[in-house]
């Protein structure tokens, strides 16, 4: 077994501070995105998650220009965009898509501006690749407490609003009939979604963040229709693909001609996990 492990894991993987930090941040993010992602799939708001991730590129690039941690930019712009989406209209699916499309267009414009400014500013070399595709091995240790705090906020929203959020996700009309403030619940959910997407953007980049948000959750819902079990299964899948992606990316530094990005491995593993869960779910059916 020791020889097999040595053949799979390149020297220094477990002792590397960068890997340890990446594993801690990636694991935390996977748990948060699992909890929020299950409701994202149930509510049919994967497009909103994708939009917030893409819009996050504007926040991350502006943070680079200001000389602050990109996570602050991801979170601030994502939460602001979620607020605008809620104000425009979230009661019906058509209204949600319209609001998402409008905000997404504006966000892309800002992202293009800030990324352009970043390319002509020598102090932000490499910012574009980092923002769009992530750089989890280059995280600063000071980011861990911030990830913990933001993750706790998103999870707290899901836990506190679990029952009304579940009912309003499955049947908004029935939830409203029972006196649940559907609009308020939806707005708070959007905040949790914005935070989860921002955290995912730090892990695998802004334009790929939806894969970690939706993929494990969709895979889990192929195996069980019980939301609580789906959240646990999605968290397990998410942590597994992130940690295995870290391992493969680290090992790729020993492959010619150059290392492969973590985001590629994570997104590929998410796809494989979903396809496997779908095949297993069909067998059970």
C-alpha cells in the first residue's frame, strides 16, 4: 500500500503549507456550495448561480486594482447583483431569468472594463487568469478566517430558513398560502447563493464556479430526493472532487511540459461524478 500511495502521491504533497491551506479552503467551500447548491437545483436557479459567478469577475478584478483580497470583490459584487436581481423580479421563473439576464449583461461590461485595466497595470500581472480560473495554491493564509466567516453566514441562512426555503422552492403558491414571506425567503436565499458563488470563485475561478455549486448537488439529487440527505451527499461529492483535483494538479507539476490547473481537474471530476450518479440513479429506478 505504501508503494501504491508513493506512486500516486508525489513527494511533499501532505507536508506542503500551500496544499494544506488549499485543502482546508476547498473543503469548506465544497460544504457550503453543497448546502446552497441543492436548493439552487430545486429552485431551478442554476442560471442565476452562473450569472453571479460571471459577474463576480468584475468584483474580483476591481479588488485587484484596489490592492485588496479578490474574495472581498467577489462577495461584494455578487451580493449587490443578487440584490438588484431580487428588486427587478424573482416571483416567477420568467421574471427571474429576465432579472438575471439584465444584471449579467451589466456585470460582463464591468468585468471587461476592470480586466482591461488590469492588463495594462503591471501590478496586476496574471490577475485575469487568477480571477477567471482560480489559483487555489496561491492563497494567502489570512483568507481562511474570512472563508470560515462567510461560509458560516451562508450555512446559517440555509439552516434557519430550511423548512420555509424548501417549501417555497417546491411550491411557492402553497408557501404563500401558509403565510411564508416567499419574497423575503427568496431574497435571503439569493444572499446565501451570492456568498457560495463567491467562495467557489476563489477555489476554481469565477467562470467555473457554477460547476462546484450545481454539479455535486445535481449528482446527489440523482441518488436521493430527500433534501437533507442530498445536502450530505453533495458535500461528500464536493469535498472528494476538490481534494482529488488538488492531488492531480499537484502531481501534474511532475508531468511534462507544465502543470495543469486545479480548476480543470475539479470541473472534469464534477462532470464524471454527475454522470456516474445519473447512471446509478437510473439503475435503481
